């Protein structure tokens, strides 16, 4: 098998609509994460802090319409791009997996550097791992992609319904405010007055708070089905 390399013809075949959607997704994610750039927003609930119904509705709209839509759209485009690259290499009868692994490994390293030295909330590390799992589906029929995506997301939906129902019955909203106050104070001290070492340590703690054994499975169940949906869309033309 020949080694695949991107050339001028591949660049000309880029789908402009996909590039535009990718830009929209990244802008949405940027807007969603702005509070995290100047405060330890991950550790507190904005709705519990300001309390007004208008702010509650506004925060919800920003979260769903701007932020979560951006994350979902980017996941779909990852899956779409994966399948398009696979189709082009298959048509040329060249080896796809080594090229794709090199590409995603480079992306993973960039994401890791960004997460550890610039901003803890980087999602590229997670997206890179999910993108590598797509290799198991590179030759799957579009019906298989859709079935797996629907099945995995259904599991996520059922789990979330159970969790949200239990949370509503327990009704701990009145006691949730301030529960992370010591962590908030520690983060403000580290980022505002700490040394490079203390900032790096705090960034590791923040990253682990967002991506740990409790949260990563939910990220997989919610995002990986969208990778499969993107692959389904590519195979469906």
C-alpha cells in the first residue's frame, strides 16, 4: 500500500460548507468558555449566584444554543471529515490508518500542550481520543454507523433522565451554592498571585475536575454518537 499524502487536489476538494460550519462551531465554543478565561467558573453555578429568572433563561440559552451546539457540531464535523478522508484514500488504494494516526497524534499533542500550559478546558484531547476510536468504523456501512450512534446516545439519554429525575426529587439546589468555595479561593489565589509551578498545579487540578473517571464516560456517550452521525452523513453524501 502506498503512503497517503495531502496534495493540491485534496485541498481543492475541501468542502467549503464544512469549513464554515467548523468556524461557527469554534466561535460558539469560544463564547461559551469566556467566563472560564477570567474566573474559576467551572466551580460555581451562575444561576445560584445571581438568582434572577432572566439571567437563568439567558444562561440556559447561551449554554444550549451557543455552547453545546458548538461542541456537537464540531463532533459531527470530526466524524464527517474522518469518513471523507477514508473514502479518498480507499479510492486511491493507499494506506489510510497510518496517515490518520499521525494526524490525530499531532492534534492530541497540540491539545495536551494547550491544556497543560495555556487553558485547562481544552477539549481537543478528548476529541482526539474519540477520533481514534472512529478507526473501528472506517469500513462500516452507513446503516451500522447510524445504529451504533443511536444506540450509544440512547444509553446516555436514559442515564441522564434517571440522574435529573433523582436530582429533582432530592432538591438540593438550595444547598449547592458555595459548596466549592475553598476550591474557588484556591484557584483565584493561584492564578492571581501564584508562581509558575503553582499555576501549573492548579491547571492540572482544574483539568482533572473537568475530565476524570466520572465525567469522561458521559462525554463519550454524548459526543461519540455525533462522530458516528458525521460519518453517516459523509457516507450518505
